[in-house]
């Protein structure tokens, strides 16, 4: 299996986990509201669960967003620049995106280690805060891998116009 | 170099990078990080960049974003948009230009379950434009009415731009949702008036349709019941104080899921597509919010809002003159910047000046959304126009531009109305939540 298909499978897996987290967020809130309004018994920990699932769904969903060119780009320059220039700018965008993701990853290590060291927990569920850093770090790392794969593609492969957003 | 000079250089660098087609989130994150480091040192900039993603993604308030996006996706996949168009066209059936009015009305209704203009325009183009072409409507009128109607999605609650504005400006989401409703309805009426004026001047662009029997009309209108249920329960629940925005969004998406499943529309692939699209949109928004927060830290460190307030005081601008200047600046920036980026870049800089001049930040949120709407349909960026062209590639982009131009009058009139009568936006939030 090539490196690219490994990354594709990893992204699919993380997207599936993100989708499940979204479902959990929706169902937990619906059940909590129903219990609170019908039986005056809200489910303790729903807030924490929603916050945790939000972290999981956002950060495990981000790699697919990078894979599908889902980030907002203003492409006015395409109207007057030559194809060669646009191709160069797309490469530049990928390189700067990779730089940003690596910068983010590097700077997140210290607060993640702090969370592990100080042992903070979510108030209602008692979930350790360092556990929330796991999907964050994994998601950003996988996004960086996706960008690396896009960067090493042949130049013609980056010629396609981004889908409308 | 003064901190303000670093701030101005940072804004210049940001605009240059955006122009060079670097993703907006990356531009804001990089400029914010390096600008902050230039003012306050690497150590503090690193702390801000490292902690922002966690702070943003683990906040309960933003959980409303993916849930409302999911509600719109599920509503769209269950065929609600086409039933809305059928209902609206039955209502106005028999009059000249009926389908243009129906396209605007259906867009407004779809905007009430889907918080994104681009998603509204994409969905409604697929439904409205082929039908209008079949009945020999002029392409300029059909694409213009769908492009304009599509913008209503971000003004009529639930609106993603309002949620983002609320986060950046630290305002209440329910108040903003309440403030957007009346202007959204007024803008719908204004767009229909513009369409009627076009039909009056160019009757050949809109053939008279067949009037349907009243029984058929009643059936088509009743076919819009899912929209009434979704909007009534979710947004109505927020207005009535039953639900928080996140609870309303979760219940709305759950209802949309149940309705779609009961109608047999949500097959496994369709459901997966809804979730994939929801995640893509939400993650894109979160990335851009992370970049914007880092950028906002830099803007504050560079003391740009204070400099802008000082400049406005030195120029002795009246509040109205200041607001008009800002609106013109928004319209110019909207020629080059995409809507969400525009809000995230400008609000941290402009809001302190606006508040210092005595304007209500909730009212300003409505103004910002309207100028973003304008940006969605005016060239050269005009995201809705590109989305429509991608759906109907046989219509030249120039025809779409020409068709949309007359509709630009409507948001301008609404801005004038809001400047003259701020209560158009503020009456409902004051009624529901007090001053």
C-alpha cells in the first residue's frame, strides 16, 4: 500500500470518528433536553460530553477538510495570472499551510504536557484534560501529513480549481 | 518601529497573503503569530498560538456551529428545499414572474433552516434554475433571483455568521438571532420588489405561468410542514427561551434526521454525505476562527482599535459619518475578501470604534451581516455567483453578474432603513430579552 493510500485510510478513519462524535453530541443534548423538560431530571455531564465531543469532531474532522481543499481561499488572482503563476501560488499556499500546521503542533506540545503534569479534569465527568489534547494533536499531525502528500504530488495534480464553498 | 506601525504592516501582509491565494485561516494565524511575537516576544506568541485551538474547540458556545450546519444538510438531503420551492411557486402561481418570487421566498424559508448562504444558493440553484429555464425565464432573472435570495440564509436565523460575530464580539447569539429576523423578512420583501420591477420593465424575461387549482395550491403549501416544524421548534424554541442555541440546534438536526428517515430519503450514502459535508464546513470555520483569534490578539497588542478611535475623534466624525465610512470600507473590502474572513478580520478592529460612537453592537452585527451579503453577490469575489455558475455552467458568468446587479439595490435600501430606524433590528431582541 502506498504512503498516499495509508494517509487516505487514516483520514477516512478519523472522519468516521469525527462523525460519531457529532452524533453523540446531538443525541446527548436531545436526551438531556427531553429529560430536563419532561421529567425535570437533566443528565449530569452533558455539558462536558458536548465539549469533549466537539473537540473530537472538530480536530478529527480537520484532516478531511485539508484533503478536500475545504479551506477558504480568495482566488481573484486566477482571473489574470498565468497558469504557471497560479500553480506556483498553489504550491506556496501548501508550503505555508504546512508551516502553519507544524508551528501549531510544536506550540501545542507545552500546554498539552502541562495538562498532563497538573492533572486538571472536566468538572462533571471527571475526564482528564490531557485526554482532550490527544485528538487535537492527532488531528493537526494528520492534517500536516495530508498537506505533505499534496505537496509531493506532481505539479499538474494541483491544477484543478478548488470546489466552490 | 511603533506597535501601531507593526499593526499596519501586519494588516498589509495579511491582505497581500490573502490576495496570493493562501488560505485565509493560515494567513490570519501566521500574521497574528509573527506580529504578536514582534510586539511581545516569541514566548508569549507561542503560548497564545499553542492554547487557542484547545480554548476554541472545547468551548460549549461553539458546539452550535456543527449542529446547525447538520440541520441544514439533513433538511436539504431530505428534499425539503424542493418542497419549499413547489409551495412558494404554487402560492404565487398564475402571476408573471411567479417563479422568481418563489425562488426568493423559498430561499428565505430555506435560510431559516440552513445557516449558510452559499449552501442555500447551491441547493436552490439546482431546484429553481432548471425549472425556470424550462418555462423560458431569462437566465439573468432566474440566476439573479436565486443569487440574491441565497444571501438571506445568513441574515434569517439560524445564521453561522451571527454565531461567529457573537464569538468575536462577545455578544449573545439569541439576541443576534432575534435581531436578524425582521431585517431578513424586510430584505425578502425588498428582493421580491426588485424582481417585480424587473418583470415590469422586461415582461419578456418572465412568461406568465399557469394558475393552479386551489386544492393543488393548498396541498403544495401544506407540503412545507417540515420547514414550519424545524424552524418553529429550533429557532422558535430559542426565542421562547425554552432552549439554548446548542440545544435548539441539536433538536433541529435530530428532527431533520427523523423527518428525512421517515420519508426514506436518508439512505446510508446520503447520510454519510451529510455528515462529511457538515464536518468539512464546521472544520473550515473552526480553522478560520483559530486563525482569527490569534490575529485578534495581535490587533489588540498593536493597539489598532485605540489608534482608530483616536483617528475618528481627531477627524471629528459624526457617528453617522463614521458608520457610512465603515460601510463603504466593508463594501470595498467585500470586493476582495470572502464573508467570514471579512467579519473575522474587521470586527476586532472596528467594533471598539463603533461602540465608542454610541452604536449598539447587536445592531452593528446586523449591519455587518448585510454588507457581507452584499459581498456575496457583487463582483469580483461574489461567492454565490460562482456557486451558481458551478451548478449551471451553461449560463455565462457575465449573465449572472448582469442578472444580480439590480438586486444590489435591496440591501442598500435595508442599510438606509437600519440607519434611519435602528429599531428595525433592535425591536425584537429588546422585546424578547430586554434592553
